[in-house]
C-alpha cells in the first residue's frame, strides 16, 4: 500500500467500519438447528433443516421480544460512532468513542449470541436432543470490522507508521520505536 492509501484508511476507516457494521445486520447473523434432525435428514438423503436469523431479525424481530434484549446495541453503537465523526457537538468525544464503541460492540455481540442460544434452547425444548447455534456471515463481519477498528485506534493513538521501510526495520530490530512516525 502506498502512504496515500494508508492516510485515507486512517481518515475514513471509522466511517467505513461503522457503516459495514450496520450493513452486516442485513446478513445472516445466526443459524440454528438440532443435531438429531440433521442426522436424520442426512440418513434420509435430504438437506438438513435449520433456521437462519438475520441481524435485523435479532435486533428488531421476534428474537428481541423473546429475550434477546441487547441486540439493539449492535445497531445503535455504530450510529453513535458515525455521529461522533460528523456531528459537531460529539466531536470532542470522538477519540474516546473510537475505542469504546468497537469494544462495546464486540462485548454486545457475544452477549447477544449467548442470549440467542438461551432463548432458542428455552423455546424449542427437544429434551435429550442437542440444539446448536452457528455464527453466520453477519456475525463474522461485525467481529472482524470491530477488531479492525480497535487496531486502527491503536495505530492512530500511538502514531504508528506502517510503510514497508518502517515495518522491515521493526522486524529486524524488534524495537517498537521504529514504527513511530
């Protein structure tokens, strides 16, 4: 990457990250099913039956009314980050929110996943049957985007220079000061 692209990523990365985090809610967030049904379907030569939940369904749909109460944070936290980037009264909190929002969203992501699993196990009680909940593309997108936002915060906070020369010098010397601008 050229120095110009790195500067653009550092400048607009927060906006792109928050926007992708919101858009990821339209993808499949969770896939649920039961192992006994999947095994039976496989033996009969049929496809396994499972249920997909998009992030919007988790945030605003039936999952929200059934007990997945913190899903709304997955929608509101990126909006707060976008507001801090462009709305003048919130710009003074931008540095704090650039770290707090991704960390908060990562925590909420795993809390919502555990709430979703509890709700599904409670509402669909199969007795001895094992019920599973897999993560969909929306879950992974939110996870990766927020990890990227945390990395960008570290790069901006410590004014790290990520060009070929500084990275190769850092690899040779193992001195973190070689990455500083």
